[in-house]
C-alpha cells in the first residue's frame, strides 16, 4: 500500500514526514493529522494506515497534508514540532546490578539452557578506556608521599595484572559475559585461522555464541546471541541485535569522545550522526527513540592505522570479528526499512537503530524478536 516514515529533527525542531505510495494517488487518497495532532492517517487504495507522531504538533483540529503530485509516488511534509521524549540516559542492558544468583543463560535461537544458577556473583568489567583513564589519573593526581613505581601493580590494576575468569563469578561488559568453563555448557571448535582461539557453539542448535578467551582463560559469550531467564519465573527475555549495538555505540561515544569508527577486520567505517532521534513508521507505529548511523566502505582503500593517523577523530571499534559482521548486517537490515530517498546521505548509507531507556526495557521484557 504505502510507507510512512516520520522523523523528529531536534536541532531544528521540525517533524519530517515522508510518504511513499506504491501506486499513484487518486481522488480517494488522503493524508492528514488527527484532531488531537497526535496521529497521522493515510487513506489510499481502499486501505487506512495510522502511526503515532514522534513529536508534539501544536494546534487543534484535523490538518490535511501535501500528497505526492500526480504521477509521483513520494513527498515530504515538514512541520514545526516539539519533542515528546525527555532527555534521559540510555539503559546499560544486562548490567551486573540487574543480574543475580537466580539468573540463567540461554541460547537465544533455540532457548537451550547454557548455565543454570551456577554463577552466584556478577561483576561489571571496567569500560574499555579504563587503562587510559588510570594513566591520566596517575599523571594528574595530587602528590603523595614516597611514590613508588610499583604502586599500580600492588593495587591490582597494572598492565601486567591478568584478568582471569573465576568459577561462580560472571564478568559483564556492554556486549558480552565472561564466564568460566565450569559454569557454562557449550561446544568448542578451532577457528578457521588455526590460532589458539576456539569458537563457542550451542550444543543444541549449533549457533555460534562467542569464543574462548585464552588471555582470561574463560568463555566470552556475546549478548546479542543470548536470552536470560530467572529460575523464579522461567520466562526467557532477549533483545534485538540493533538494541545491543545502539547501547554499545553510545558507550563508545562516551568513553572515546568521537563519533566516527572503523573496524579492525572489515573494510567499512561508521559515523554516529545523531544520538537523540525520535521516529515512527508503519512497521513501528508507536514512537521510538533512536540514533542515526551512517556507514560506507573505507575511502581510498586505506588501512585502519593510516586512516586513524590522518584523522584523530576516528577510533577503532573493539568488537570481536563475529560482532563486527553482525553490526554490519544490522546496519544493512535497518537501511532497507527506510524510504528510498532516506537510505543515502552524501555518499553514506543510513540506518536508524532504536535506543532503549528504562521505560522501554519494561515494555520489551517479554517481547520475542526475529533471529538474525
């Protein structure tokens, strides 16, 4: 029938409504705002579609909007508007504080149980930039009497100190869990390059779940491939991969202070263009908060180090190879959902990734998402 995509642009306080018809308009085609200015209604080809607007439009009474000219299939309406979402901090999904001794790990694809109440303690790992932050602190901290060169080593955070997985303890970062071999039931296989890293698979459905980390002597399970439950309610909960990557990119922006990133293994670069977008569409008729991510192949065939040396505002994403590929698949998937005129911007492809806040997490806890 049609595609409707409404996006709120907060910097210019404008609601941009893109309407794409599959067949040319006729005398019965109508597009208007409801009397309370909260919904957008489209009538075309004997069908009626509605979405809730992702911004507040002033005024009362119905307001008819421009439709594509005869023979054309797309048009854009721009309307002054105000935000409906208050500024809030994104949710760090499945942090250590939200987990407990009753937490059970499952394969997201087949629901197979990977760990059943074996992990009694959950601890958050420091952010990826912890070493640089600690080094900065040592340079600028107040003077202390009798400083010693081995102080960091004695306090447990020197570079030589080794993080090792412990039985009964789950270590958590934004995209993965680090657990001991004894606390998780999975299959191990050598990776294709023949190095000492072994990939981890679900023993039931043969889905790749992560890898065995030789440095920490534990298993690193990737959150986008997992589901969680509690032994108390036994309801498995999971999130779409897009939610995980928006969370990861938000944290990367906070810790590294840049918005452009490259992959160590894939020849692409991404640019987080906006982190406070609100949108709705026929696929998602209720307003969602999101980030807009631009992506493209690296220009000029430059390798990662050459590109970073030429531009100090580019950093490298520290994702595993399997998550690098998944992120790019998610960006391509989300790009296909946009109207044709919004899929590209100045040589970049565009993707909109939903961002979860506390209220969103409560409403999505029992949702089931398609497997990627």
